[in-house]
C-alpha cells in the first residue's frame, strides 16, 4: 500500500503540479510586472514614489477583501472551475491595465486585479491537499511556491524586453508589457478547466491501486483531524490563525516590499545600464530563490520539520535585507538581494505544510483564506512603506532596514506557535 501511495504521489506531482505552477507563474508575473512597467509608467503618469507604492499595494486591498468569499465559493463549486474563473478574469484585467491614463485609473486597475486574483493561492493549496498526503506536501507546495520565484526569473528579462517595444503600434513599452503578459493567464485558465480532474478517483492516469492508496491516506488524515477536534474553536482561531497570520504578514510584507522595488534598487547602482541588461541582473535573486526554496522544501520533508525551517528562512531574509541596505556596488547588492530572496521564498512551502496539517474540512477553506488574507495585507504595506520612506529620505536603506525588523518579528511570532498537532488542531 505504501508503494502504491508513493507511486501515485509521483504521478500527481508530474500531472497536477506543472499546470498549477504555470498558473502561479502567470499570477505572480501579472502581480509584479508593474515593478518593471514603473520604469516608464511613473514618468508617463507623473507618479511619485509614494503614489507608485500605494498603487502597487492596492492590489492586495482587493485581494484581501475578497479572499475568504472567493475561497468559500471555491469550496461550493469546486477548485477546478473556480481556479479557471480566477485565471481568466485576472488575465483580462491585467491586459486592460494598458489603458490607464491617470493616477486614479492606475489605482482602480490595481484594486480590481486583486479582486480578480483573490482565492487563487488558497484554492491551489486546497487542491493539492485533495491529492497528496501530508508527508508529501512541503515539497509540492515548495515547487508551487517556486513558481513565483520562477516568474521573477523569467519575467525580469522578458518584461524589460517588452519595454523595448516602446513606440510600436503607437503604444508605450509598458502598455505592451501589460497586454502581452495578461494573455497567458486567460489561455491557462481555459486549459485548467479541461485538463485538471476534480479528485484522485477521477484521474484516468492513476491505477485503481494508486487511487485507493491515495484516498485511504487522505481519509486517515481526515479521521485524525475529526478525532482531535478542538472544542474551544474561538480561542483556537484567535490563537493559531492569528499568530500564523502575523507570520505570513511579515513574510509577505518583506517579499513585496523588496520585489516591487528591486528593479529600481538595482537601477540605482547601474547608471546608464540598458533596460535589457537590468532585467538579467534582476533575475539573479529569483534564480537563487528557486534553488534555495526547493532545497529547504526538500529538507523540511526529509526531516519532517516545519517550524524551525520557517524561522530560519525568515532570519536569513532579514540578514539579506540589512546587507542590501549596506551594499554600495552591484555585486554586493546582488548577493544581499539573493540571500533575502532565498529566505523570503523558502518560507512558503514549510509554512503552508505546517498550517494545513492542522486544519480539515470547512476550517481548512476558511482558515487558509483567513491566514492568506491577514498575510497579504503585508503586500499593501510593504511597497507603500518602501515608497514613502524612499520619498522622505531619497534612499532605500531605511526601508530595507524596516523590512528586516519586520521579518525578525515574524520569526519571533513563529516561535510562539505551538507545534503539537493533536492539541492545536482546527477542524470544522
């Protein structure tokens, strides 16, 4: 039976994860491509650093407001259908961002993009949880999370190249960027609808033995969650979800505070560098993140440990932010940003494996969405605080040090989360 579970899990990883990963690449690219567009967009719309930071962050306001409702709808209509809807709608809105002509319309498009994308990550996490037993999830979620770093790796040179289309067809480079990077999400959304089975039992590419083995493993987990139902649910929600939400808030604040400003931070060290070359430099920290997060996800599964992996990754990210604030040349800046990127992206796999192992049923749908909602408010504050501090000090150093302090606070908060599964389980 164990061999069947293992072979089934491998098939799931090969069949399910690639399409979800491509979707997450498109999601993250459409989320952060504004950081590259800003190199032209800010001048065209006369956006100050604070105004750009506010617009970048408004994505997360729409995302957070609609996160829980979106996840509840997903639970009712099914992950496949709702994930497809999410992808198609955010691709359309991302492309329409090419039409913005003022600060106000920029803000509106960023907010609507967040509304459209709300529920994608929790939906993908819950979908993975419907297919893989707990011991295989950290690696799977790390692979899924690696898609965001891969999006930065691919998207950096791609986005800079698209800016080079400036003037073609009467459009600015940043307009071509939004249009051409929005289309893949629509195509993938249609593909998801027809290519992803709803459950292991509906997968034609699994043998009957593999279907039974995977379903039995998932049923055993569900039974464990039910037996260890936590009766004081209100206290559990405030204690467990609250702390985990704070941890995720700190990570997301650091991730987007850095990602939305990284092209401009690097440009600050490269007077006269072409946009295409800047794109390749910007890809280096994301390449480091892909390698680091896969290694840390593997380590988390190998040793069956989540909590210390999350704490260690947050501390590493904090060190990277401090060093990035002290760096004066290109090489030092790239090393520091790479360390920060490894730490920030490596949190995701172990964090969600730790979190979802303590939730079942409706609580998983609501709990994951709540934690993701709390956490993604950091996506608003990170870019905005960096922009405000840049405008106030004409320097990125203070903002990077603030990010480092927030990440240390996140590591301390994770230290307060009890790792005892049975006593702290949240179930519906």
